[in-house]
């Protein structure tokens, strides 16, 4: 798989409405180019930052031990370890999306639906950690309370 180089990412960044920081760009270096292209399309509509991209087994295990993942990185690998997942954070002005509130829950639903809609328009099979479903109807039909591990900022490519 060919990953984008930093100069290529900087060039793509120069053509978006909302710009990724250097830190975000570096996190995209080892991510599947299809997912990277989707994120640059998203940056033409919504200001976002890349929280996490590729992870080593050790990095994944550290998150598992802190209760921030259900995958230990060794026996159970994360899609972050296969270059097919990113955690992204929308950046609405003066709003902390990580604060728990009914309004933020609605914001996360809007945001994840927006990203999934962009992906669907490209024929890109993804799923989000908000409901962990691949098919749009399954996402709509599954009650949110059925999800045991909500990770709304996680998006991953589904193996085709």
C-alpha cells in the first residue's frame, strides 16, 4: 500500500477550506489513502482534527489498559494497527465535544452521519464507533443503548 508523504499531505491541505495542523497531518502519514482522501473532503465542510491514526501494539495496549479501547493490541488487534482507522474530533468554535451533554450527543450524531454520508457518496465502506454498524439501515435500526462501547470519533474502513 502506498501512503501519502508529508509533502503530498501538505499540498492536499493547501486546497481545503479548513486546514489540518502539522500534528494532524503527521497522524495521516500511515493511514489508508482512501480514508485520508475522505478526511480531506470532510475538511472542506467541517473543521476537524486527527486525534489518532496508526498505532503500534504497545500504544494500543496502553489504551486498552486505561479502558479506552476493547482491543489489547496483541490477541485482539485494532483497525488502527492495520492503517484502516482514525479518531477525529470536530472543532466547533468554543465547544468541548468531549463534555457529556445532550447537545453534544446530538452534535456527535450529526457529525458521524455527515462523515458516513460523505463515505457513502464515494462508495467507501466505513463504520463508526458510535453504533459499530456497517450498513446504513443497521445504523438506523440499532438503538444507541445497545452499544456497549461508544467511540463516536472512531471511523474505520471495512475490509472489502
